[in-house]
C-alpha cells in the first residue's frame, strides 16, 4: 500500500473532503505545488485553480478552488478554501452564465466607470476555472 496522509478540505460552510490520500496538487500563489506523504511542513496561500486529489486506489478527484490557505504538517494537510466545488457538482450552465457576465462587465468597463474591474476579473477567472475542471473530467 502506498504511503498516505490525511487531507481535510474545508470551507466556511462545511467540510468537503476528509480522507487518506496519496498525493495532492494545489494552486499555490506562486504556482502549482505537489504534496506527498512526509512532505516538509508548509503554510501557503492558495489561488484560483484546480486542486487534484489522488486516493490510494489511484482514482483522482478534481476541485475548482477559489483560493485559500494550505497547511502541511506531520499530521496531514488542511486546505481552508474560500470556496471549492468538486468536478461532479459544478453547474456548467451557471459557470457559463457567470463567464458571460464577467466578460460583459469587463468589455463595458470604459462606459461604466463604476464597474469594479478587479472583481469582474476574479469572477472571470473563477468561471473559467470551473469550466476547465469540468472539461478535464470529461476528457479523461
């Protein structure tokens, strides 16, 4: 049996995942990073991106992560996510609608000075990320 560690993925609302896993690939603020059993302790900020969790049986689950913090310790890994959706719970129609709204806001930024450009940019990134996770799941 491969070496494992306990991963807990939580948001403010609920615990999304808590199991022993073989590996984790997370979107760090400086780029993607991988974690396996016996990883050195680490505390890092996470950004919008894909979180990949691999179980001991080799199956992997993807999550659309909207940022947060990850702590790696000798006891395991805790991901405190701003928001996270598993690949099989993403509402594709909602994600596409959010993408179009964000694009429209950004396209109209010159006419509407009150549009919060950074907020629209982040909404665009979140929607693109959710759609990418679904696309990767369907491409397996």
